[in-house]
C-alpha cells in the first residue's frame, strides 16, 4: 500500500482503542461487556470527533488571526449523508480504526452502517452544497456554511404494495457530529409594523416594531478537509421560543396549554425540511424558515465583521456570501436593512456594499420552481422588508428607464414586483439585482438562463454579470469512500493518492488501458460491486438478480422532466419484444437488470404514479417464467446518500434522460462515470460537457436537442401529434391491464397521448429504444466496453468539485487559501 497522509490522528491502533473504550465507559456509561454495534459506533464517532475538534478550533483561530476574507455559503439544504467514514478517511486513519475495531470484536463496515444519514436536503442542490463544503475545507479556503437544523430531514420512503409511503425521518436521537452553542443565539422578529422618526439632521429612520420573537440557537458541525488540518464550520440554526422554556405568567395563571403552544409554534420553524424539489407552493412557514435562517446568519456574519472595527466600506473585502438558489434571497434585503436602518448608512453606500457582497447561483429553469411570494404575505410577516424591496425596485427601474427610455413593457417584464392578482415578489429578479455575479451550473444551462428567463437582465447589466460554473463532485466521497478498491487500483497506476487532491491526475491511467492485469482487476472490482448491490437488492426488495447481467440504473428524484416514465415505457417495450421471441431467439439476448430509485414529493401525484407503474411492471416481469434472468425490474426503497454509495459503483450504464434543456446540470452523471459506468443520456446539462471530456464514443447520447424543444411542443399543441407506434403498443399493453389496475396509470398515458406530451416522451422514444439496443451490442464486447470505461474515468478530472470551487473562489468570491503550516 502507498504511504497515506495522516492528520493529527491517534498514535496507533492502541491509542484509538483506548479512546473508544474510554468513551464507552464514561461518555456512554456502559461496560465493554454489553457494548453492541451501536454503542461501538457512538464511541468510535466520539473518538474521531475529539480529533476534529482540536483542528476545528485551530482553524477558526488561524482564520480569525489572518483576518482574511471569508466565504459564507447560504443553503437551505446540506445533504451530508454519513460523517464517520468521511472523517476517518480525511484524517487518514481508517486503517487504524479498522484494526482497532477488529481487536474489539467488530467489523468496521458494520460500525459505519450504524450511523443515520444526515438527510437535510432533497437532491442535487443539497448534495452539491455538501460536496462544496468538502472541497472548501480540502482546499484550505476560509468558509462557513449556514443552514437550518431540521428536526426531520427528507422523509423516509417505504414501498408498500407498490406505492410510496412517507415516514418521518427523526434523526437527532444521537448525533455526535453537532455541537450546540447555547451561548450563540439570535432573537428573530416577525410581523409587527414600521414607524418612522426624524433625526436632527432631518433624516428619517425606519423602526420595525412589535410582532413576535423567535430565538435562533446555533449548532456547529465540523467539516474536515482531506489530508489537511483545515476543519471548517457548518452552522445550523435551530428555533425555540424567545421567552425561554415557558411563558411563566401564563403557566402560573393556569394557562398551561397555551404556554406550551407558544413554545411549539416557535419550534415549528426548524422542524421540517420541505420535501418538494422544483415546485414552489408559497407556504407562509417556508418564508418564515427563510427569514429566520437568513436573519440569524447575517446577524452572526455582521457581528464577526464588527469585531475587527473596520469601515463598512470594507465589508465586501472581508465577506463573500453565496446564495444557493433563491431560497436565501432575503439576505440581500436584510443586509440593506441592517446597514440603513440600524447602522445609519446612506442608501447608495449600503447598496454598493450589498451588491459587492452577494453572488447568486441559479439551479433550475423550470417555471414552477421559481420562487414568488405574495406581497400580502410579505406585508404581514416582514413589513419593513417589503418597503425595502419596493425601494430597491424603484431605483432599479429608474436606471432601466434611463438606459431604455419609453419601454414600458421592458419595465413590466423586469420589475421585481409582478403586477398580477395578487401581486408577487419575484425572488430570482431580486437576487439578480442584488448580486454582482449570477451563475448557472453547466454550460448549456448558463446559456439558457441568459437567452430565456433572464434575457432582459443581460441587456440591462451586460453579459459580464452572468457566468457559468459547471458543477463538480468530491472524489473523496464519490470515489475513495464509495469505491475503495477502485481508488486503490487507480493509486497503483498514478503512483500515489494525489489524484484525490488533483483529479486531473487520473489521466495517467489511460496509459494502462491495455495493461491486461489492470483490466482484469478493473473488471473484478466492478463485478464485486455488482455482487454487493445484488445482495442489497435481495435483502431490501426480495428480488434475485444475476450480477453478470447488465446493470442499468436510474436513481434520482422522481419527476416528469427527468423522465423515469420514458425508462419504464422502454422496459415494457423490451419485455414485449422478449415475449414475442422464440425460446431459441431469447437465449441469444443479453440479460439486463433495470434498477430504479428515488423519492416523489408527497403531493406530486404523477410522480407517485410513475413509482407505482415501475413496481407493478416489476411484479409481472420478475415472475414471468419465459423471461427468467433476461429482464429484472427493481425499485430500491428510500434512495439516499448512503444508498448512492452502494449503487453508484455497481452500475454498468446509468440513465440521465431529461428532456433537453430541463436538467440544469445533474451531478450523479459525473459520479457514475467516475466509478467506471457508462451513460445513456440526452444532450442536456453536464452530459454535454462529460461528452466533450470523455469523447463521444464513450457515451450513448440520444434524443432531440434543446434548441428543437420549443418547435416540437408547438407542433403537439397546434399540429397533429401522432405518437410513436412502439410506444402506442406499450400503452395498449398497460391499458389491457397486464400490469394491474389500468386506472392507476391512465394519467401517465394521457399526459403523453392527449395532453401535449410536454416532456417529449413520444418524440424521443424511438431514438431511446435504438440507443438502448446499441448499449446491448456494446456490452457484448466486454473488452471494448472496459476500454471505454477506463478511458472515461481517466478523462473525468474536470468534474471534481475542487475545480469548481476554485472557479468560484477566483471568479466570484475573491478568496484565497490560508496557508497551513502543519500540513499533512
Ligand atoms: C426548489 C424548491 C422550490 C420551493 C420549494 C422547495 C424547493 C426545494 C428545492 C428547490 C431547488 C430545485 C433546484 C434543484 O435542485 N436543482 C438541481 O440542482 C443541481 C445542482 O446544481 C443540478 O445538478 C440539477 O440538475 C438541478 O435540478
């Protein structure tokens, strides 16, 4: 093995064991004789946590002393997954822990599995934030994350009789990775009214008065970098009643119930993560969450800035704030309020500071996901903020009017206030006006936002305000942790584990693409990963699959635009084709396992239908004696980060088949290729850049292009829309009741056949089926297939989140790494 780094870890395995035993016997107050796997996990986590805390304190001191500019990443979602394995690997002491745990009678894999996922996110946006934290720390960049400490993360999904059932995810029972900071609190105001006073100079000041207070309490989570001592901070806010435990007046006067109710109302704010992704429902509680989190975070950031007693004009030289989608857009308004109302700055001076501080990342072009809040709700909940928004809008529209005189339609189009019934605040427009940079997350997406939803703003602000930063993923979790054997094999060819810090070094393995031994081990590792997934499928779904089959995977949130329906219709087509064959012909076919996973938003009826159809097809196909191993259909329950760590390394082909122009980037596409799987996909999001990097011979692209989507949709609505004949046969089969209740699936069919086929399922169906046939053909030539896989992995360096974070750091945040003397 190669000499690995080690960061201020335990002296040796005995040192580690000593600490584990101490935690079992003191912190957990148990004896080693009744130490079960969960207790062993707890003690092991506490032992590693001790190591992190020391470096965490040192990092914070170092950053404060250096007085360098910090980045604050504001995200309502951080989809962190498990922390123990990550901490062991980043410190470089997994081997030590493995040996120590073995001596204590435990297998390290079993111990790691005891940990509950930190599932504080929906999907891509939340996981991106988690990858970014890993890269920021690994690159020694001074940065904090700010989020909400939800009591319930994304719901747990159970599949009962083929239907999704949601179960609450209470995850805080035992969480050794968070530190409550009961001394770090901020009281946050809601409701009330605005008064104005006139000072001696004649200047009027607004005062936001009355209303109610809710207290924000900080919980800190250490974020260790890989092979460095830098340990950054993720601060999550939890809500509680500002008046303390109870209102004692009420309590003593016998009004016990209502004193408890006040407390519960306050705690509701951080109680639950909204499980919608890509659908904005405009609920008051969600806006309360947003303001609560933004106000607490800004108070904290401003408090830290003020300690150094600098001039306000220096604020943007000390502080960069990145808005992860529009969810924290209120931060723009809140900072303007602090500077003008509380600190007495002139409007224009304050606004300069604000704009130079913020950057905004857009993650979707779907109109139903763009946040809007009604003016009435704002007026009620945040009356002073509404006034400030009106002023921001007024000054903005005045500058537009000066640059484009007499264009009333332009003014109406770009106004932050939509003149609808009721009037709405357009959060994306506010985010653009209040930031110095706006970025999309893949090239196509960044081009699309400039030519569609934000087109007018490009004319107003010029093209330089808009930029692209293509997403990335952390190779530490998504290669080294999820696929240790592949990581080790790659290290033998690269000559070290340096590729984990500079992923472009992967290109060295291309020199070994013809090395027989290397190829053999490569294939063995893929098979072993498939065996492991097959075992998981057996245990969780009760389906027996042959690990030598082609594993075809689509795991992601269930959404019409991601087109799991296209996939399952394709599976049905395959089933019908196999059924129509003679037994001799069938024997020549390539066995395939279609694996699905993902959650539907609880109120998203169509997505739930899709899940039900997949499960229903599985029941029929998996029990059809004619078919046997030739086709299996599996829906994996409760897809989450730790499941992804098992699934990703085990795929032969994964599906990224969104309607062109709808998937902003996608990040699992990167993870699958990095783990030696190939892609079938549309020309969408980061698929396009993946193709550019790995070469078009190594990817299976199909379907219409983004530029054709508008015309195709138009043709559906105004022309005659005949659906693909093969797809029509699939529909007929479903309607015959082959997969059970025809009623349940009628919505999916009519959406395509009768309601305009908005996601172009029929238009892309033929191309999809043909391309899947090419996949079969390519997979039969295993030698050529492995060549494609190795070549692709070697060219994936670009998709490290380290590259991505460096682009943000240089182009948007203007922050620099802080030199670490005791580097590993
Ligand atoms: C939007 C909303 C709307 C209001 C209700 C709650 C909620 C929660 C999340 C979202 C964000 C949707 C946008 C999103 O997740 N975009 C994904 O971002 C990934 C990282 O950039 C990207 O890879 C995916 O393509 C994109 O869909």
